C-alpha cells in the first residue's frame, strides 16, 4: 500500500480523536519562524486540517497539501467557510506551489511518510529565502507504563507497526540530513492527552497501522486495548503521557 493510501477510511476517526498542538508550541512557531500577519504557510501532509486550523485561527493563510482524498475532503468540509484555507491535492514532493512564495512550511505527523530527499528539494523551491520548515509530532512518552504496554499490543496485533510515528522518533540522523548543515532547533512541549473509553480506542484506531473491522486481528486488538483502559483509567478517564516534539530549521 502506498503511503498516500494508508489513511483511507480513517479520516473521520482521525479528525475526531487526534489531538491538536499546545498553545505554547503555536506561539513558539510564530516567533521563531519570524511570521508576520500576512504570512503564507504550506501545511504539507495536512490531513484533516488539525494544525492548519490552529494556524488559520492566528490569521495566517494556509495552503493545505494532502494527497489522500478522504483526509483532504474532511479538512475542506471543516474549513470551507474560511477564505484563508487553500486546499491542494498533491504530494509533499510535488506540491504545485509557486517558487519562493512561502514564509513557512509545516509538517505535522507526516514527515516519516515522505521521500525526504525530494521533499527537501521541493521545500528549497517553494520557500522564500531564509524561510524555515517545521516538523512536529504529538509523541507518546515512551517512559510511561501505559505507552510501553500499548506498544506491545500494537506490536502483537498490528502487522505494519514499526513504532509510533513510523519509528522516526528516535532517529535524529533523519533530521540532520534534512536540515541545512544539520542544524535545527529542537523543542519539546508537554501535551498529555486525556480520553474516555471511546476516545482511547479512537486514538489507536486512527493510526495507519491499526487493523480495520474486516481484519482478523481487529477484535483481539480492541480487547487488548480495552484491558489497558480498564487497568489505567480513573473515573472512566485515562491519561496518555504525551509530548509535542518540534524540529525547526532552514533547508
């Protein structure tokens, strides 16, 4: 399956249960990227528009670049009334955006799907001189027991599981190769996630690697997650320790 197809049939659950990004991160991004009120941002791999919405709410024009029809249509429906959102069906490596036209490129939860060499070349083409690229993930805190056990569940029942966020979280060489001269600013913002039972299941079912209802592993996966929720929940809520991890630099 092509990376662009991995979230087909998952758009609704993705939009409903995937978290947004901390206010502190948005403020940091605006300041460190040197954005002005008339700034134009391309959100590459924009999915259902979670980060795009937060940037639009701060007054920026956002070009959402998303190849998956299901994900893109959810973003378009959600943001259709805002003239500052421009939706494009395209890939990260070939965006169709004009040369030297952007003040910032953002990539939320998506960099691990890209052809990184060709995406870097595309960023160099579409960004204004000295403009930056921001790579960001909402990442589970791997030191917590619930996240360790959920990884074991995913390893057991999800044949395509290669670690959360495609396993890229602990491979800094990818960022060193992507950013200019291997230099970038790394920041981490605490962003713990609280879910009820349906939200807890939904967060895992929104993952590209999670089984679908037609897969034989689906019921076993749900049962294992249900046991985890029962083990760690208090007052019918569970907290997933989570960090927003940001990489910002020139390319």
